[in-house]
C-alpha cells in the first residue's frame, strides 16, 4: 500500500519512506548514487536501466523539494554506520595490515 504524492513516480511505503513506484528502490538510494558519483540523470539511467528517465527525474525532484529531511536521513544513516563500526573495533584484517605497515 502506498500513499500518493504529487510526484508521478514516487510514493510513500507503509513506513512513510519515499520509494520509486514500480520498484523496490528507495528515493534515498538513487540520491546517494547521484551525490556520491555526481551522476547525471542520463548516467543514473545507464547505471539503473530498470528505471525510466521519468522515474529518475521524479525521484530527484522529490529530493530537491525535501532536501533538508532527506539530507538528515543520510546523516543519520552515516552516524549509525560509524556507531556500528566503532562497536566492533578493527577487523582482524585491518589489524594484520597495520602490523605489516601496509596501512
């Protein structure tokens, strides 16, 4: 079940997370690829050929109209990853590479 938005290809799932309709892709996933690699909509289409350019443009429009909220979500996700990494400490591989002076 999705709640309709004014973005033709974007809906909110049960958890109120924006997703690209007809796919399982969250808007934030597409935005992260766009921000991380600087990919244009055309390059995003090349990388994610199952998305139409209409879906991509709609998802990016949703991001720009809700940028503050989605940027906060990105920051929260990064903080969770950092917290998770710190809770486990260094992996045996990292310890081994450090002991050999490789990192």
